[in-house]
C-alpha cells in the first residue's frame, strides 16, 4: 500500500511501488505486471521491460489508430468460446506484430519506440448489449439536459455525447452563446466498439486463452477492494494523520486477509464473500438466563454447512454456556 496526493496520477507511482517491493523482498525472478487500462502507459511498459519483467495490460479500443480498429471489427479469425451447454460466452482472436509507443523523455522530447507484442481481442455479446443500453441511457439524459438548457457541469458522464459550441441563430459558429449539440459520431463509435476488449502483452508465447484467463483473474483483486469499501467501510476515511490512515487501511487489509483465508481454506471457495459477511453481521445470540441463550439467527444453507464443517451448534435454537464457550474458543 502506498499513499499519495489525490490530484496526482497513479501511473508513475506504480513504477516506484513495484521497484521498492522487489527490492524490499529481494525478488530477483521475472515478474509479469497485470493491470487494467488505467495503469497502461508507455513509460510503465518500458520500465517493466528494462527491469527484465513483462506486462499484460488492457488497452482502450476507442483510442486505437484506424487500421487497428479495423482489425478488431473484422469478423474473420474470431473463435467462439462456449459454456458447457454450447452457449457462446465470447469470441476471441489474436495477433503478434510490432507496434509503436510514444513517450516523453526526461528532456521533454517525444520519443517513439517499436515493440513486438501479442494482442488479444475479445467480443462479448452480452457485454455489448449492456454497453449499448448504457449509451442509449446517457444519450437520453444528454438530450433531456440539452432541452432544459442545463449547465455543462450537470451533464456528468453524458457530456462525452455532446459538443459545447458557440453558434448564432442560424447555427453558424461564432464567439457568442454556447449551444449544445449531440455528438452523433461519438455515439456511433461507442456503439460500434461496444463489447470489445483489447489486451496487450509482452508474453507472446502464451495462448490467447491463457492471456484472457490471467487478465480476468483481476476480478479477485477488484472484489477485495469492493469488500473493503462496501462491507468494511474503508471509505470515507475520517482521519488526517498519515500514520492513522495507514493503520486504518492495515486493519481493513487484515480483515480481508482473514475473510479470504476463511473463504478458501475453510469453506473451500464454495460461498461468496457476501454470504460470509451476511453471516458475520447477522449472527445473533441473546442471553435469557444465567446459563441459557437463544439463537436468533435466520437459518440458511451457509450456517448449516458451517455447523457441519466446524461441528459447532451454530444452527441450534437453544444454547448453553458450554455451547457459547465452544463457539468462542473454536480454532480453525
């Protein structure tokens, strides 16, 4: 974990974090950096290669040159990947070629370097349907705001589908009143590319399926952050000193670690984090006398299986003092 000012890019910080991590733990072997497009930049790629490492990043299909976009949209060479029932999950294809990367050196000059890499593109029909629905929703929002002459700041995410242009009453561009125009080209492009995802990697010997699977394992990391934010209330942070902020997140990380160990080692990954957290938050026992307790927790398949695995009376309605001590003193 590394703290840094919120108004700074995390891209250059990534290079320092990885270098410090490898040095502190004496990591000498080759590592592969796997990250989404938010951390994909030429300097991070160069840094990985200079350190003898590799990379696997996603890349925005909207920012590609026309010839690369054309290759993505060409239907040929795609292979369908189906589920056990024969339903199509996604289509995938790959290529190995030399691609240019631009970066600004320490003297402020733009440099271009050619890198040989593998690119894997996937098309997910269900994702495409979802994305097109979201685009239509944003466009409708933009049209409504345009009709009500809303301010630029009110458009939010829908601002990418409009153009703010000063025009006169005849629609000619002038230095006057700003008119909001629907950006039809941006709408068409986003709909055309909906459902496509591009991965770029230095690991040209991996198959397209291996690259796809490796990248999508990031969902575990994303889920861990989601657990910290939604289940453990990691944010917002009502602290100011750096040490206390670090302490706050350390507690959250330890809680996630214990949750993951419980999920994988004890429950053998048969239950999701939401079910586990629901049990932790909702398990209720009320003391009705000196040595008698009542279990008010709602019955569920999760509690039944956990009771069998641990041999604890978790689903019993009446509990004794001995039962409570057995639960509290249990060690996995």
